[in-house]
């Protein structure tokens, strides 16, 4: 296999599956179930995951004139994205059944979006990053508005779209200035040329703009304003996807840009990240306290988690990457899991919205409630869950790097976070007032959804009791991206 | 010559942009934006990117903005009315944009020496052609982004169909 | 007569800032979307100016990609706008506010 | 014949279309697209005169529509009640102004029924001859305008070239190009001039090649085919229920032609085919009318070949004006002339109807007499009015351009609708 | 002229060229109208204009005076500035594209090419770009008239023009590939070898491209059978329903000027431009004046025949329906154009 094909194997598999699903969609008669297409998409995702795993054995592959670099870092994120997409597809296999007439397009868009995200994580050329970012963003904009009969869904879509494009403009401006300052858009060349640039302020400005752009995409404060509205209006399985996969990809890009592109500017961007992290944690947790709508609350919670994750970035160089990777994985497992439960409870019409609506769930659906409760505990960071080790690694990395105050802010925030998670948890196990008692009657957990729940719950548990496996992979990926090893020539010259 | 071009079309672009900001009817805003884009096309040409200038006119003014005008006409969007939200936006928008502008232009002007000046003699008087050069880079070094763009366009087509189709 | 590159950059900064300002000030969704296009155009000018400065064609090619992306975004964005107009019969962002507490 | 089904709803009026649009604009259905109400006509190039259509369109698709008529209302039916019986004939010319002699025939047949007149054979054959020429005339105008509506400009002028020859024939026989008033109560107004039959024969022999010429311009043109095929469909049941007649009905699969099924004016003596189709679209109507033209040519030739000798008016001196020669030489004729002209002729009290297969479809005249020399009531029932009712059924859910094609295929004359 | 600098000479000659070409184009527009009316008349068994001047030759003048003296109506609820701007955009875009057309052989006077207003290295793209800007004239006219028929017409026109622009642009790629340049002079030169047989239409194997171009160009100029935007039997007069007097005349002139542009482009790209169809069979003229005028003659002849083709088509075919038009453009012309590109580039690659 030529290195070019090998390097792009997962993306190629995903694209081909997406095209197949897309082409099959209009061929199928109108009334027929679209489940087979969903199954096809799931198989494609699985294949892409295995392809990524297979790439691991080849070390670092450079392909397409050094526009992409497949290393353990990118494979880590490929696997993560494939897993998230897999769970999302499983949980939404029955979601559109009997509601939207063209569910095949949903599956195709999810696959294309995953292609874009994977490309983002493995490219070392900012142009490629940009194109990948746009593929993933545009497909998530569309997915957010997929239930277009609902006014709230289109509203969520337009808000996501406008603010996302706004952020893209900033990101692009950042790239333009980086290009102006260094004369290249390749991350490794940028890092080489930065040393000799005549315009360091320009490079700094470009870095700030890039961080703003990505900050929007990962919904870090103060660029988070779109998050609550969008998460509230979009379909629950899509929220599960877009609160994790594109964010993971964007975090990977940020890691690459900061750690391999701008390592020499570390003190400056670290302080910027410090502020953003602290703000995100605080704003997210305080905001979540005030919410009644569960999806909205989880939106604020995801802002807070973006903050925790950014804490890891301040721990330059190696500790940060590993802990950030681990945290991303843990966060993805528990968040996707939580949204899978919400998908099952709310159904297509999503008529179970507020925290009060959830009261009494444990009586009617004890297993579902228990699983949701488990994810909530993990989101808090209780031991024996993935969330605990994630936070543990992140904060210890920050302490190692000397950011004591940031760790303190983070811990305080974790304390605040307990309140709202526990409020929902308490609601689950409380007695339900006798209104609308048929709210949970329509819930049927189908086999794929059960599978999705099992996968996420198992992953969360596994990360909580045996984190070493993932941690070692994360450390390997860190080794691939850390400023020293990403570019051996640079290393040699220092 | 080039300075004259820059001054004329730069001012035109700025005037267009300011008019874009001030006009309240979407059609007028769209037309001002077209003026900006056309003047930018001239500036691209004056920077030696004549192929890009043509693409700017064909793609941006000729296709993207036509779509905008088309949608404005289709939805018969009227003048925007002022709501309380717009007043709040003024307080946030104007200072924010001014701050960005000041920061950027401060950096650009302080680094002005490092950027140097345009050297356009061979571009304006000559009929050199950078298309071959562009295709060299585009179809070799940046082949992958070029190919991946097809996925992007596929997504966009699919999305436009998904969103604009009428629900049965 | 030559022009300093920084003039082009400042022009781009002016356009970008106007784009940001109108993104925040405008109330009509279509106009807001147009302000994003204005911002992208400003970025394009920056790219072209830097491409000229560095004698690097990559900058110009980046602009091509931005154009393609802008066109794709326009198709999707306008489709979303049409969908929202169908459900809400308005294009004012202040009236598109179902999603609140 | 199939049992006649009642239409499931009465065709909407303008008020209904406007109310519909209003409901769509502010209704409870949030997905409904914005619709637009447009006024096609009365001053619109393709509504064949002064028809006004109120259309509610969604993009280019017709959501609902209603025709609005009355812009050419002249009160002819009422005017008839103030005229002597013979003075009504020129009024009937102006009903379906593309085939005046057919109108004359229908009126004459009804009055003759009341008067119980025996019409000489030659007059009957002349009536057949000119009725068929009128059919050609009407179909030529239809083809020309229909093609022009669809954008084929040239066909229009070709058709009018042949129509010009027909108009010359009419002028030769009646002294008028359009408002001929040639067919009168009791026969026809005058003997055709010498040599006219030869001219007609020359025209008829040449005409099929002209039809071929039109077809060569249209029939194989993919654009023309695509514009016509599967457009303006109406089911056989709907067509019957709506009272559609003529080529439109025959195109819907109903084999019904008065010339054959209820012969009048000795049509039973002629050999001709009645083309029928079951496709019921604009294309079927086009093909059918082209066939009809060829059949008409055959009928005309048979009429010319077998034209009997004899009188051209009935032998009824109190009803038929004497010829000038007699009037000047015979006292009795002079008195008859004087009485017919000044006080008309009395028609026995009673009522009568006549049915004629006009170019557009079934044409009925209903005449009531109270025994005086002026009709108590004359009612005309033209195919155009009933055919227009089918427009909504044919156009709903189709594109705007199809409306134009369908109107063309219905072949309406507003004079026959607004009496 | 020795006391003038080079730049001044360039400026004077350029302005002179522009003025002359503008006058000639406008006259040609007027007489294309007459040509159409005469030719259409003959095809439809009538005379066409024959009363004003000998053979009706002064008819355009009479038409112009009539339109000029007519009352200029302004609908009350129209968007005044845009209503006025729209015909100006339409006409100026139609006229500007002539600026890059080389209509004769290279003939230099004082270093300035006389038969070409400006020789730009992306001339073809300039024409495409200006054509795409011309849509605004139509779009805005329909919208600003505040008339439903006008709005429908302009919506139709806009979508039609953007849709067919794709096929149009792609049909030209084959030619560009063969010439290896976007400069119109280069494209003409690439067909100059053996007269007729090296034209792209015949010798270049671009006959499919030519027919795609033909159809797309008819649609671009809103001419029969693609004249839906102004289909008088459906939309009264489409986007210019509300226009009268000079503003209407401007739309009218724009339509014919566009026809001429399209004919010029077809001539340049497929019919060998200003070169002789007989190649070297004809002796090279010795007199420099004849040598300069002969190519112009060929050019005008080719444009003239293309215009006649336009008129012939209009007299022959009916009009498309809107959905048929769209599916024809997207499902037939576009794929065929793409196939043509693939075939052409394959052939070129295998040969080179």
C-alpha cells in the first residue's frame, strides 16, 4: 500500500461509506426504514477505527507532500473520534425511525463530519486544518438543524452557524498573520521560522487570533455564548456528538499548533490559556447552577469541562499533552453516555426537558436512571470513574508546572459542580408529583442504544479503574507531538 | 500608478464597507458588499494575483453574492427594525471593533518596515502569467486539500438539500 | 510608485473591524451572514498582501480555498436561513429567541 | 357511458383563492411556504382575450386558481329578446367569433325546429361544407396561438397564412370576412359565386401539405413534446362531471361527437372518423385537433363532390325573404318582404333546442317562443364555458407555464363565455 | 507626435479606440435588432420593417427616437435608486466585455495594438466575470419594480443565469486547455495554423464544447428557447415589465449587446477569431491597409453568421418550461461538459 493511501485509510473508508449511504438514500423507497443505512455507517466507522489501529504499527507517516502526518497522536484522536461517532450512530439508529424521512442523509453527514475531524487531527498544514475544520463544522451545523420542523432546531442551527463562521474568520485571520510572520502555513516550518522572524508581535497576534478561533469551537469562555442555545435546540444525539468529537479535534489542533508550532512562545500563550481556563471553569459551573433545562445545564457543564481541559495546556510540555489526551477521552466517554441516556428518555420529540421532568425516573426506569447517575458521578469526578482520573491528571500536571492557583480554582469549581449534578441525580431518585405521569411510558431502549450505553458506561468505568492502558497511549501520542520530537531537525539544531 | 490604484479602490472598499454597516435594507447592504468585493478584486490584481482577481469577481460577486441577493428577494426581507437588542449591540460592537482595529493596525504599522513595499513593475506592465505557478502548487504540494475540498462541497450540497427541502 | 504592504494590511484590518462591528450590530440574519463574508474578504486581502510580500504562491492558494469554503458556507447558511424563515416568518435575530431559560 | 360522478367540490371562486392565500400566510401551518397571489389578465398576452385568472402560486407551482369572467360581457342573450328572429342571426356571429357559421347553424336549427321547416338538401350540404371550413378556421387560430403561447412564434404566422385564404373564401360567399351571417333561418343567405367551389377545392387539396408543414415544425421537436406531454391531465370521470365537450372530452377517452352520434344537417351522409385518445393531456388534444383538421378536409371534399342541385332556402315565403327579382315583379313577394322586414314573422309558441358539434365542443341553442315575432328567450350553451371550468382541475399543482399550455389546449373564446 | 510621451500616446489612442469601438458596438446593436426583425420576418412570411428609409434601414433610428421621446414611467412603490441603477448595470456590463475582444490581427501603431482595446492575460476570465456581474441588472430590476411578474421573471433569470454559467464556463475549459492560455489572443493564435481545419470547432475536436457553449450562451442571454425570464405568454414581459422609455431601451440594448459579445466569444474560441478560414490558401495581401482590414472582415463575417444562427433558432423552437430548463442545464449540459473536459485533457496528456 502506498504511504499516501495508508496515511489516509480511515478517512478514505469513512468518505466511501458516506458516499454509499448518501447515494443509497434516494434510491430507497420513501416509506422504508433507513436502519440498514445506519448499520452500513456503523460498519464503516468500525472499519475506520480498525484502520487507525492498524496505522499505529507504522510509526510516523508523512504523506501528500507533508500536508499530513500520521503518528500516535493522530491515531489516538482518530480512535477517539471513531468511537464517539460509533456510539452516536448506535444511539441514533432508532432516533429518526418514523419521523424524519431522510435519515440516510443524517448518517452520511455524520460520516463526512467524522472525516473532517480526523483530517484536522492528522494534518500539519494549516490549510488542511482549515478545510477539515470546515467539513466538520458545516456538517455539524446541518446536523444541528436536522429536525427542521422544530423551530428551536433551526434556531439552534443558525446560531451555531453564525457564531461558528464568525470564529472561522478569526481563525483564518490568525493563520494569515502567522503566514505573514513566517512565510509558511506548515506547522513545522512555522516553528522553524519563528526563531528568525522579523515580526514577533505579528506572530503573537496570530497566536491570539487562532486561540480565539479555536476557543469558539471548543466553547471556552468568553467565547461560549452560543453553546447553551445550540445544545438546547439541537437533537440530543447530535449534541452528544458535537459536544465531544469536533471539540476533541479542535483540542488536538490547538495542541499541535501550540506545542509543535509555537513552542517558543510558551510563556505568553500559557498565560492566555490560564485566563481562558479559569474563566471557562468558573463561567461554566456558575452558569450550570442556574439552569433548569437538562441539555442547557450539560451545555454549561461542557464549558466547564473545556476549562478543565485547558488547564492541562498550561502544563508545558509533555505532562500537558498526555493529561489533555486522557481528559478528552474520559470526557468524551461520559458526556456521550449522558447524552445517549437523554436521547433514549426524550425521544424524537424531546418532551422531557427540565430537571423536574426527570424526577421519578428511577422508579419507572431504574436501569436507565442508574446509568445516567453513573455518568453524572463521573462528570463530578467521583473516584472509580473516568472523570476522576481525568481531573486528577490534569490538576497534577498543572501543579507540576507550577500553576497552583489554577489548580485551586479548578478544585473549587469541581466543588461547585457537585451541586448541579447532584440536583439532577436527586431528581432522578425523588418521588414524582402526580402530573403527566405517562411522560416515561414511551421509552423503549432498543438493542443498539443499549449497546451504546454499555460501551460508554464500560469506557467510563474502565478509565476509572484501569486508566493505564489509555494513559500509555496518551503518553505515546504526547511523545509524538511534544516540541522536541515533532520535528527532529529543529531539535537537532537546538 | 499603483498608489493611485490603491488609494482609489481602497477608499472605495472602505466606503462600501461603511455603507454596508449603515444601510438598513439587506439589498443595499449586499450591493455595498459587492462594491467592496469588486474593489478588492482590483487590489488583488494590483498585487499581482490576477487569476485570483478574476476568481474573486466570478465566485464572490458573481455567485455567492447573487445567492444572497436571490435569497433576500425570495424571502422579501424588509428593512431591519431597531429593537432593544440592537442598542445593546451598539455598546458592545463599536468599541470592540475599534479595539480590534487599533490593535491590528498598531501591529501592522509598527512592523511596517519589515513588510517592505510592493514591487509591481513586472506585474503591471508585463503580461506574465502566474496560473502555471498556481497550478503547480495546487495540484502537487497542496493536492490533498484540493481533493478533500470535494468532500466539503459534497457536504454543502447534501446540507443545502437537507435543509431547504420541504417536509412532506 | 510603490505602496507599503502595511497599507494593504491596515485596509484589511479596517474591513475586518467593520465586519466584526456589523456582525455585532446588525439585526437581520442575512446581513449578519454578509458581515462574515466581509471579514473573510478582509482576511483574503491579508493573505494576498503577504503572498506578495513573501513571493509565495501558497498565500494566494489559501484564498482560493477560502473562496470555496465561503461558497459552500453560503449554500448551507442560506438554506438554514430559508428553513428558519419558514418556521418563524422573521429574520430578526432578536425575535429568533425561543431558546432561553 | 360511465355513471356521472358529482364533482367532489365546486370549483373555487376568486374569494376562495384569496382566502386560501390568506390562510397560508397567517395560518397555523408553520411549514407552509409563502405563497403569492398573482393576477393573470384581463390584460395578459396569453389568456386569449380578456380572461382573468387569479392564481395562488408557491414559487412557480399553482396552489389554487380561479378564473374570473365577464370582461367581454355584451348582453347578447338579452339583446336577442328585442330583435326579430331573423335579426338574431348577426348577433350569433359574435358569440364564438372564430366559427360564426357554426353559431348561425345552431340557431337556425333551433328556430327551424319551432317553425317545422323543411330545409333543401343543397342548403344542408352547404351548411356542412362551411361548418367544416369554420372548424378549420378555428383550429388554425388555436394552433397558432397555442404554439405562440409555448414560444413557437413562426407557427402562428404560418397558420394565419392559411387562415387568410379561408377568410377570403368566407368573404366571397358572404361578403364578410369574419361576421359572415351566411347561414340563415331556412337555409343559407345566397348562392355561392361561380368558381368558388373550385377555389375551395384547390385550397383543400393543398391544405394537408400545410398541416404536414406545421407538424414538421412541431411534432418532432423535443421541447414541444416535453411541454405538452403529461400536462393538464383530467380524468374521464372528471371531464364528464364537469361537462367538458369537444376535442378535450375526446382526448379524455370519451368517444362522443354530435356529428356522428346525433347527426344534423345531413351529417349522416358523410364518411369521417372521429379521432379519440385516452391520454387526456395537452399533447393528446394537440394530436386530436390535428387529426380533426385532416378529417374536416375529407368532409369538405365529400361535400364538394356530392353537392346536390336545387334551392338553397326552404320554400316558406312567409319566413324566407324573396329574392330581389321576385320582389320586384310579384306583388305577393313584395308584401311578404315588407311584412318580414317590418314586423318579422311569428313563430309558433313553444321551445326548441339544437345541438351542434362546434370546433370547441358541443354548442346548444335553446329558443323559447311565445308566438310573437321576437324570441321570448334565446340561450346559448357553448363548450368554452364548461371547458374553462376544467382549468382548475388540470392546472392545480402544476407549474405556471403549464397553465399557459393548458389554456391554449382548451381553446377558449371569451366571446363564447361572456355572452 | 514627437512631443508626446509614450504614456500620453497610449492614453490618447486608447481613448480613441474605446470611443470608436463603443460607437460601432452601439450601432451594431441597433442593426442587430433590425437584422433580427428582417430575418424573422422573412422566415415567417412577412416583410419585416420596410417603411423607414430604403429597405427599412432607418428603422433603428426611428425606434431610438420613439423610445427616447416616450414618457419615462416610474412605478410608485418601486425602489427608486435600484430601479434606475438596474438597467445601467445591465447595459454597462454588456458593453464592457467587448473591451477585451481582439477583433483584428495584431496591428501596432506607435506601439499600441489598434484592434484590441486591452489585451489582458486573463481576458477570458474577465469576460466570464463581467457576464456574471450582469445578473445583478436583471435581479435588481425585477425586485425593485415591486411587480410580481417582474419578480418572478428576475428570479427565473437569476437562477437560470447562475445555473448555465457553470456549463458555459466548463465548455470553455477544453479550448483553454488546448491553447494553454486564458489570453484571447493566444487562443486565437492556437487556431491559426491551417485555416478552417485548425479551428477548435472542426480541427480541435471541440465540437461538443461548441454546442454546449451555444446552448449555455443562449440561456445566458435569455434568448429563445431559453427566454423564460421574459416569456411574454407567461410573465407579461418578465423583469422589465415596469420599464419604459430609455430604461427599457437600455435593457433591450443590453440583450443585443450580450448577443454580440457571445457571438464574439464564440468566434474567438471556436471559429478562429479574426483569422481567415482559408489559411494560407489565399495570397497574403501586400497592401498594409488590406492586411489590416481583411481580418476584421473575417471576424465580422463570423460574428454575423453566429447572430443569424441566433435568429434562426428563435424562429424555429418553442420555449422550455422552467423545470425542464433546469434539468437540461444540470443533468445534461453540465455532465457532458465535464466529460468533454476529461476527454480533451486525456487526449492532450496522451499526445504531450
